C-alpha cells in the first residue's frame, strides 16, 4: 500500500446521507488483490484508488467505481477535515473545565463544562445520599463496582442533595452533572 492511512468518514455516497463508511487509499494492484479476499458479506467497503484517482465500492461481487458530484466531494472533504484527532481537558476552577476537541483540518471545538460531581459509594447500600453541592437539580448516572450501569429512583432533597434508591445494596459511583 502506498499510503497506509485509514480515512474514516460518515457519508453515504448514494443517498448523500451521513452514515459510516470506511475509505482506505490503495493502489490499483492492492485493490485488485483485495477482491480475492472479499465476498457478499463485505458489501459496502469503500477504497480510494490512488493510481486512478477514483473511489471504488465492493458491491458484494466486484469493485464498482463511484462517481462523485462536486457537492459530494466537498461533503467528503468536510467530513475528513472534521475528524476528531484529540481531546484536551483543562481545569478552570473547582467547578469548571474547558474541553477542546481537536480536528484534523478544521477549527477545534471548545466547550466549558460546568459543575459536575462524582460520588463514590464505597460501602454497599440500597439508598445512596449524595451531597453534590452543585446548587441545581442535576442529571444522575450510576454504575456498580464493575462499571455496569444501574438504574435507580432519584429524589432531589435540595438543590445540593439527592438520594438514589435501588432494589438491592451495592457499591459503585454516581456521576452527577
């Protein structure tokens, strides 16, 4: 393979809708060699032939060249440019953090995440009382000690305290935000 980068895009070239598509740049020789390993279960694999400067999709039996309109090419380029390449979390103060998503060839997205709390329930209990001190009625997600999600009944006692009740005692964490 002349270029072993893998390009991930979310675009259906036939309907111009966003979906999952995987494009891999290959030479014509490599594309033809791949055909011997593919069958009908591999339908939809998309490659970019760097020798022919063209896209090909495996139709289940053979490679079919895909013709793209200028609009589709622009959408494909935009999807490529917006691939997330990194995440940075920078604390601002005890109640805030700035989250930045870096993109391949586009302006990063920056979001200020405010006031969250993680409650560690170390001893098993069927009722957890959580003093989060966020001064709001936050959303609550709970996991057990194996990090499996658990559903409980949430009651807001005050803007800074809540209880979560379960059918059986266990330990774990509550994510409050």
